[in-house]
C-alpha cells in the first residue's frame, strides 16, 4: 500500500490566495468550502513519486529541445529531489489551497529554487500531467498485483501436488455429483487466476502509453520531443491524439473491471472455504492465524479472512460502476469530473492487493480433512455415473442404464449403503450385464483415475497439470 495513503493528510491552509496559479484572471477569492470541495490533494498526494518522475522527465526534455537551459534543468531536478525527500520525511505541508499534488509540488519547487521553478510547467498542463501520473502509478501497481497473484497461484499449485490423490465430492447444484480430487479442485481456481493474470498483463500495455505532450487538450506550441520523454519514463507508446490523451480513462476502467472479476473469483473461492470450514462440511481447516474467535461463544473459530474478501468484492464491483458512470456523460476533452477517478481506483488497488496478499498467505496454511471428504463422496453416491457408463460400455442404451442405476441408488438409500457396498447379486437383479468387475468402477479411486485425459480429475492428470502450471506462471 502506498506510503502516502493517509486518511488524515498533513494539510496546511496557510497558503495565501495570491498564490493561486490562475489569480491573474480572478478578482474574488475562492469560497472556502468550494476550495475544500474541489481539492484532490488529500488523496492524489499518493502519486507524488510519479508526479515528480514525470516532471523530471519533462524538464530533461525541455532542456533537450532548448526550451530550458541545462542549468535551469539541473536546478529543477535538484529541487524536485529535495521536495521528494521532504515528502518522504513527512515534513511536507500539503495545502488544500494548492488543490492537488501537482500544484503543491510545483509551488514547493518554486519556493526552493525561485523563478526557474515556474518554468517547469512550460508546454504542459495538469490535464496531461495527471493522466501521466495515473498511468505511471497503475503501471507500478499492476506489477505488484501480478506478483501477488503468482504467489497465490504457487500456493494453489503446491496444494494441488500435495492433494493430487485426495478424493472429495465434486458438486453441481451443491449436490454431490461425482468424485474429484482436491488437487483438481485447487487447479480449477488456478485457471481462474491465470485468466486474471493474463488480463492484467494485457491491460498494462494500454496503461503504459504516454499522454504527456497533449498539454491542456490541443498540444503545445513548443517544439517538444515526446519520444524523448516517453523513453525517460519507460512508456511503451505515446497517445496519438491530444484530445484523447487527456480525456481517456479506459485504462482505469479496464483495470477496475479486471479487479472486479478477480475479486469475484476470490469471492466464489471464499464461499467454498467458508462452507468447507464449517462443522457441517469440515473438509478443511484454516490456520488459527487467519481466523478469529467469538467473544461470547467459546466454541467458535470464524473464517473471517474469506468472509471479508467475499465482502470486499462488493466495493470493487461498485468502483467499476462508479468509473463507468463517471465517464458516460463526458464530452471531450478533459473535465473536472475526471478528478473523481482516483478514489475508486486507489481503493480498488488497495483492496485487491490486500485480498491477494492475505489469500496467498492463507492458502499456504490450509489443512485438508481427507477422511471426511472421502466419506462425503461415498455417502453422496458419487460413482453413480460410473455405473451408468459401465453399463453403456456393456451395450446397454444410456436411458436404460440411467434407470438401472436409479434403482440401485434407491436400494442404497433405503438400506443405507454405498453403491460399492451392495452385493453383486443384488446389482445383477437390476441388470444381467453387471459382472464382478463392476466394483472397479464403483470405488472412488477407480472413478477418479478413469478420468485420465487432459483436463480430467485423475491424479496422474492433476500432477501433470500442476507441472504445466509451474511453467505457465513463469511467463
Ligand atoms: N486534480 C485534477 C485531477 O485530478 C488535476 C487536473 C486539473 N486540471 C484542471 N484544469 N482543473 O483531475
């Protein structure tokens, strides 16, 4: 999480009205409430690093094209370094009157180095500046998100390898359907996360495009060299159209959509963990360090982490709707509305990173109650389909096989026996196609290992898939 993410930022209201950059045009001071209402510094100060990096690159470019002298460039770079140190030392006075991170830093620079500080904004506007800052910020955050994602994926691969042979009931409609291996189930979540990872990596390409140079909206009359600035900042491309450059927030929406989908996956996974950790299922044990107790009911161990992740999904989904709605009525180009992009974005990033971190840690400490899951798979007649497939292989039409198995299940229910516990003679009373080898398919182990093809639940396939998964996340 960003080190500048304070809930109560260090702000100072001492700045004089005369310091407003647009003072020349205005005769009346800003209404005090409006000043606070329109300011973004309380939250956009978290982009100070990116703002300074952008300014350093811009100053270098201005000197490169001869708009600044080398000495002016050096003074600016040196001054910005000092501003950065003072922010990082917690000594910087963020001012609401100076509205946002951009004007706060520029004013501090001018305080430090005098008139040269005022030259930094040549050929630039806060409109292209802010769009650049957000993109630089998100580029860094995407890298952190992807690395947390991989940590979680690795934990799932480890679990899958450890529990490749562990049998559990597989569900459809939350009713026992067919036996699967726990490892296979973990790798299903791996696949969800692998798609998420691909989406973040793909979205990074569109984040990493530079708006700087668009200035307010139309470009600038200075002989700027945008390629130079882009190289300095590590951008992969340059926004082709200045109007689009300052008004586009697609990349932010895309990132939030990816985050909402990833959170939705974690939410579904959480729902399973909450169920599985209950006394009724008792399939898994979450480590004590990821649960809390009850102040009143001594027996309780609550799965708070998955519950909270499930709950936090709501706010990220909400942020996606906020951003879509923020953009839907805006004409080109920049509008002040855009300032509202930051809080949903920042909260999306914080929530996602927090959820991924806690999940990656938690999944390294999940223990599995094999006997209980096995028993649950047996009790649910999970090999009924295997019996039907056996009959079909013996030449019985599927519809008839379905009926034979239905009768066998009914006998099992009435006599409280699993299919594998019903005698051969009894089974043969439903179909004379049934032979002694039927018990090979009625066992749980026989059932899972028969699904031995790419994507199937057989332990052999799970091990091979885990191996491939390890290679895939290296890409
Ligand atoms: N704080 C503003 C934002 O976040 C910066 C750009 C403001 N530009 C302007 N012309 N008012 O969008």
